C-alpha cells in the first residue's frame, strides 16, 4: 500500500496534524534531510515551516499542473 507521503510533490497543499491535535495546511517546499519527510510553508509573515512525515500527514491536494 502506498504511503500518503510518497504522493507529495513540490507545490502540493498538505494537511498535517501537530502534536496538539490541530490540523495545519501548508505548501510542500522541499524534501527534508530526514528520509520520507517534506518541509512545508504554513504561511505567516516569514513563512512558518512545518515537517510532514508519514505519521502526521492527513491529506494531500495536488496543485494544478500546466
């Protein structure tokens, strides 16, 4: 069975659950140095980073390809 993290590509919208149980959505920016994880830009004034790993990814929305 394919993992949700394997379907993430640069520019996709990814929803994760943080340690408090709150859902956070951000854009996938680049692969992390940790195997199987992605760095997300969750917005904010300076682009707050978050880490999307296999255990906390809830949803992946593909970006429109041209």
